[in-house]
C-alpha cells in the first residue's frame, strides 16, 4: 500500500507545479510578478545579496527596455547567473521593469 502512494507522489508533485505555472501566467501587475519571480534572489526591497552575487536592482541605471531584455534573457552578459524568464510575455516583463523603476 505504501509503495502505491510513493509511486503517485511524483504525479502529485507534477500537478502541483503545473498549477503554480498556470497561476503565474495569469499575473499581470508588476508587483505580483516581481514577488513571484524576483523576490527570492533580489529581496522585496530590491537590495539583492552582495555575498551571493545578486545585484541590488532598486537603484538600477538600466532603462525599462534594457530590464525587459535582461528578464527575457536577450543580450545578457555571458557571466550572468540570473535565470532566463523567456516564458514570460513581453508585457509581463515590462510590468516588472516599470515596478522596479517606479515603486522600489
């Protein structure tokens, strides 16, 4: 009986993960998108983590267009360790950029 439940565990975890992706796909506000995708590394304050090599983004000098390009993984420095968020729409990336520059 226990083996049967253990065999179902990967399926349950996969379904839970899919639900999270579907929820994330519906996020539209820059704040909600930032909280979902960026906070774990850049912190809610945008201060980043110097010791982990995560830059502070609250005072970035990048333009909105450059931020969007960076989020989507285009024209990124080769040594960048930031994950690519190419599954985000351009409008979602733009919402994050506007939130970063205006509200952080």
